[in-house]
């Protein structure tokens, strides 16, 4: 073998070894990351008796209602009863409405159940309003709209107008889950939430149990093909009276009962920041109990919201049952549900005080038998047997749905209760109700209602029950996160009271962050004082740029808090943070290359277009700060050098007059002379009192501009202190210059 051949053979032999070494390194790195992620999750697990509501003294329902006042409960129960009455009216009268407008089974099923989709359209804004404003006003206005739309259902002249009225009813009813749920959770103690939910559902179902008989009776008394209109016309009046009363209800402190249970006192945020829907949903979908439960309840929604309509259609078409007969059996089913509710609520509360996981598992085990009971009902030979056989499955599913509120309220951060319920409404009503309505309507028209129920209801019930049981394994960890956040909030409140003159301009505390299932930040915490320049240093992939994204709102942490001047901005939208003074200069290209320098600055000043004086002041300031740009205002930005483009990008950010300036990779790819010019500009900004956080790879540059430094390695803070002290840490300094940790 020749020498070149031998060398080539050796080279080929080395390649597998290098590949194997690389693979082994990746496996080791992933194992280490998973270990850190597991440790991060274990750090927030508290003993059961420290979880909110667990181990608390037993509270009777009367004591719980007395603690929050009965007016709120009675008002919300009555409004829920109006919803139940309206839903029952539609279910019982569906065949009459179908015949009156000449629709098919599929069309009336779709219109009837599609109010779930309409409800979702209102749930998002209702949830946002509930988390931002006085909830009693939101409830009042929603009740007024509900009354008007129900009245419009009775006046509809054709199927299209009836559809539009149903649209309005669905949007108006959307306040029930996000706003009512948030209000009840903050009004009454944790120890009675299960009973509050079941009594609420029971009272509503009492009306619902009588409503099929009442609705059928009114329609029968009115007579004729248009008798179905009168129940809708009559229902609108009492709903309006209760809605007007709702405006007078008091609005309780948010999260007060969790705070009393965990902290022994209430830490009230008297001036909360506006919440971003996107940030709230990003945080909520990282809470495993919530994520699993809403998928479970959406699966159950496939059958719950269409089974009543399909059952009534089957009873009329198969067994020739009249409107009055269907109403009687609907009332019997409602009464049967009332017999079960008093057992479930107290049982849930007792289990929750001992073990929240068992309380949640209870709901899953209540659901599973329905998968076997549904086929039994739909193969019954007579009408009365069909109706009787459907009662047990309906009871189990309705009881479980009554407990959606307590489950969600226990693990949702109290600031996000409205949007947390809205998120569940999206899955339950849009995916569950609307998806179930579409599939059921198509299958029912192609075959018959029985085939639709068997194909959809049986698997949906089994999947829903299994997922609820599965979610029980997550609830203690998620409740521990609640405890951790409440304790941190109390500590911060005390710190601000002790030293109100030295509140940090920017605070990052206990932040975890993940990209999908990959966690990249672990319990990151640091403060930035007013006028201070902080350098974020570390190896590639350490999480430095990710922290800037979290601060400016481009990423929502799975745990932890971000504060600006002592106020929580964790869930504030990026554009809103910009209005409060937090601005980011991103790494890489930060200009519009096809526009001139002047046009780039004008785009940056778009928010100031109505304030000409301030706009011109900012133009003068940045052009004085960057004299090289002043002479190039007509030049296209894309033709500038890399250093000049970086200056223009910085000038565009400064047009917003930031209070906190975040800079990602200031010197990356720039010549030393350009870097020196930028450092001189930063020194002037420091002299003007601007607070700066800069991500930097160069230790020398960081030492030249930073007062303090934070060194990160693999998503964790390894050092925080004066920048000069970091230079004395040889191990960290070598990592900055020579670190090869990738990611």
C-alpha cells in the first residue's frame, strides 16, 4: 500500500471516530440539558400543605358565601340560569324551527351548535376585559346584549336572520366562562370552589330542568307553526333586569384567596400593566395541567353540545315524540342531574384539600363510563327507554363540565384568569362544539343521528376521560409554580416598601424559557439600576439574546417575572413595552436597505407623527449624535457600510427616546475603528442617564462600557457583579474568549 493510500485510509478511519465523538458529545450535552431542566422543575415543587387551598381548614358553603357576599353569587347564578333556559329553548324547539324555516337536520344542528363558535369570538375580548377592567361592568353589558339578541331570535323572519341572532346570543353569552369564572374565583374561598361550581350549575339546571317543560308548554299554548317564537320573546325581559343589577356588584381583589392561603395576606397590584393576549396564551399553554385539560374538555365538547339536538331529532323522527313529550323528558333529565351535583362538589372540595391530584382524577373517572353508556342508549327500542337510558351519560358529562371552572382557576396565574378561561372556551366551544356540530351534521344527513353519535361521541368521551386522569399527574407541580410566584411577589413588595428610592429600572427574576420542549434559560435573575450599563456575557448558545427577547416581550417565559420600575410587564405586549420605554436594537440587519437614511428615521418616528415638535426634537438629537448620518440623509441605507448601518439602526431606536436600551451584539462583524465610534456614542448615552443592557462577545468591549456584568453559561447565571471583577475570574474570562459551547 502506498503512503498516500495509507494516509487516505487513516483519514477515512478517523472520520467515523470524529463522527462518533461528535455524536457522543451531542448526547452528553442533551443529557445534561435534560438533567438541568428536570432539576429546574423539581425546584418549584412544594410540600402539599404549602399549596394554595391544600390543608386549609374546612369551610362550609354558607361560610364561603358569607365571606364573599351572596349578591355576586345569586346574580351570576341567575344569569347562568338564563343561559341554560335559552339553550334548552333552542334544543326543544329545534324541530319546530327547522320546519318553520324549511331547513335540513344538518342545517338546524349547525345553527344550534354553532353558537359555540360565536361564543369563542366573544370569549377572547371578554377574557381580556376581565383581566384588565372592572368585571361587574363587563358582566352587565354582556347581559344587556344577551337580552337583546334572545329577543331578536323570536323576531327572526327567516333562517338567515335567525342565524345572525344566534351569532349575537353566542357572543353575549361568552362572558359566562371567562368573566363569571374569574369573578367567582376571586370572590369566594378556594375551599368551596367545587361546591360553588356545582351549586351554580345546579341552580342553572333547576331552571334548565323546568325550562323544556315550560318552553314546550308556551310553544304549545301559542299554537301554530310560529308558536316557537314566544319562549324567546318572553325570556329576554328577566335577563335584562338581572343584567342591569349586575352593574352594582363589587369587584374583589384579584388572587386574594391564593394569597391568603399561601402568604397569609393580600398583595394587591393597584396599578396593573395591560396584558397581552399573545403573551398570556403563550404562558398558559406551558402549564401542563391546563394544556391537557383543555384538550380533554374539547374532546368531550364533540358530543356534549350536539347530543341533545341529535337526541331530540331522533326522538321525533324515530319515535314520533311531540314537542311537549320531549320537553317532559328533558325536564326529567335535568332533575336527575340535580340529584348528582350535591355529591360531586363536596367530594371534589374534600379531595382537593387532601390531594389535588385525586380531585382532578375524580373528574376523569366520572367521564369514562359514558363511553359505554352512549351505545346502550342509542339502541333502545322505544322512545321512553331511549330517553331514560340517556340520563346517566348526560349526568356524568354535565357534572364534569360543571367543574371546568375550579380546575382552571386552581392553576391559572391570577392575573390571567379571564384569558385562561377564554383559552379553554376556544378549545371547548370552537373545536369541540363547532367541530362536533359540523361532523354530526354531515354524518346525520348522510346516515342518521345514531350513526353520528356512535362515530363521534364514544371515542371523544373515552379520550376526554383519559386525558383528564393524565392531567392529574401535573397539577401539584403547576400549583407549586403558583406558590413560587406568590412568594416572589410578596418579597418584591416588601423590598420596594423598605427601599422605595432604589427600585431597579429593570428586574428579571426566576426566569425559565423554552423553545418548544427545549429549555434554554434556567432561573435567570438580575437587576439593572437607573443609568447603569449592564453587559450580558457568555459563550455562544448561553441564552444572552434570549434574555433580551424576554425583556422586550418577543418571548414569554414559562416561569418568572420581568419588571419595569417595579411594575410587572411579564405579560405586556412588545409594542406596549415600547411605549413604556423598553427598546431593542437587534443583532444583524436593523435598517430598511431600499430606503434612504432620512426615510429610515421617518419610519422610526412614525409613532410621533402627530407630535411635530417632539418629532423634530428627536431628529435633531440623533443627527447631532451621528454626524456621519446627517451628511448622508439622501443616501440609500443599503449602500452604507456595515458600521454606518449599525449607527443608523441605533439612531432609529433612539428616535423613540428609550428608558431602557437593549443592544444585541453591538460589535459583531464591525471593524475596530467603527466599534470605537460606537463606544463613544454609548458613553454619551450613559452620560445622558440612559439605562443600557448590552449583549457582547468581547470582554474588552464589555469592560470598556459596562458598570456591571452578568456571565451566563448554558442558560444559567454563573457570575453577577462589577465588570472588573469578571476580568479577574480567569475561568470565566477564558470562556468568553475561547468558549466553544454551542447552541
